[in-house]
């Protein structure tokens, strides 16, 4: 699926800003499930300096500084991405034997045990503590002897069913435990809650930020700027010992299962010892590589703090207003909307939303 994403952020300051330094995560990743075809980052006013680096999680980030006084700041990321349909969760005999208890034991500390890079996603992070409340919420989904992927899917379904999605019910810095206690939140909260549940059981998982193609109401046109960023969870599972780096999947619904040994039949793993599987508790969707081909992965990290679309420090000014508009659409459709000068319809965004 070919998708174009326009993510526009505007700060309006009540008073002049003398100097500012900012960092943004707004460049989609190249992954086995998607290819970044085009990307442009437009900043107004023009920065005195800017540079792009790769962070410790493999995300592309841009730093820029403004040395002249300014009262507004606009950052617009314009990207074009080709996505592919994800592989289904594997269900061969080897994966069925890989219970969640075995995965937990794989990450239990042992002297001279080989290091698995995914272990860094086991620990508490700024937005996601490890807590008994998370573990208690997760236990009904993690029945003894249940395969790891089946348990993760059951947890995703439990969050989707028992928690209420409600816009403006939380702020960007609302603690995940608070969102769990009140039983409602937005996609960022659902992702943080799922991360807390998994990590509190000793299972590694990471936060994924990105976008989701949404459809306007029947009979209504798509509005430029009316979408929002999205968030979901990626769960790490070691390959079954019966055949490392193997997975069985069917290339078409009527075909015979094929065995993949690291070739292009399935997404390649993040490490040589295991793979990441994506779960979206907001929409109850999952897959190997992404929850669906209508998703675009922007960045991954321990939680939202690692992948915030934009953050910075400023000198001067007082209060400010923030406006965020996101549009996700096929390029031809978006070009037609822009030609027709469809009015923007975005509300200021306080947190990523589905």
C-alpha cells in the first residue's frame, strides 16, 4: 500500500523566543514491512543549524537550533511510504511449544548466559513502571502453559475489551497506572499499559509510534489534518529451539505452508535469536512486521519518552499554544484534496490518538 503522511506541528508563543533547540522523530523507518520512498522536513523559520543522526534504537532523529527571535515555529514532515501486508502470527508446532513461561525463563539472569539485546526492554522506563497491578491485570490472559504469542494476543484483546477508548481522558504525561485504574485512555495509554503488563511478568516489549490510515465517515470527504499519530506494542519472542530462524506461513490462503529460513517469505528478525511481533490493543489487530499494511512505523523505543515526535528547550517567551495536524492518505487522493483546497480540520493534539 502506498501512503503519504503529512505531519504538521505549529507552536505559537505568547512573547518572543530568543533561542531554541529541538529534536524530532518524524522520519518513518525502513523496515522489512515498509520502505521509505520520500521524506522532507520543512522548518519555519529556517534553523541556524540542523543535523540527522540515528539513536540507540535505530530511529532517525533530527536536531535543529534557532538562534534568532521568533514568535511561531512550524515543523512539517512530508513522507511517502510503501507498506506490505504483514505475516500472520506463526502457529507451527515449534511456536506452540514456546510457552510464555519458557520465554520468561529465557530472560531470567544466569551466570555466563548469552546476552539477548531484547533484554533492555524488560525493565521499567520513564512512562512504564513494573508493578503488581499490571501483573494482576495480565494474569487472566497468561494461563499456565499457553504459547507466548497466544498469551500476548489474549492480553491485547483484554485491554481492547475492558478499557474504554476516550479522547481527552488523559494527558501526554498521564501515568500508565492511573490510566489502568480509571479504565480509559487513548492509544498511548493502551500501549503503555500493555508494556507494563508484559514487563511486570518478565517479558520484553517495546513501544511503537507511527500512523494508521483511517477512513472518513460514509459520504464524507477526507479532511486534511484531521488524522493523528498512533501507538502500539511490539513483543519479542525467541525462535523455537527446534529450528532457530524458522517460521511456517502460507504465502496465499489456498497454498501450502512454506518454511522460511531467513529469506523474504517473512519479515527478518531484529536479532539472530528471535523476532518482534506487533500488537495494537486500541484496534485489536496484530501481525508479524506490523499490525497491518495500513500502518506506518515511525520509531520504536522503551516508551513514548524515547520517541516523542518533537521536544526541545527554549529561552524566552511565556505560554504557548500547540496545533498538530496529521493526514494519512494515498498520494493521489491527498493531491486531489490539496488541489481542491480542502480546509484543515485538525484540533490541537495533546497525545497520540487512534
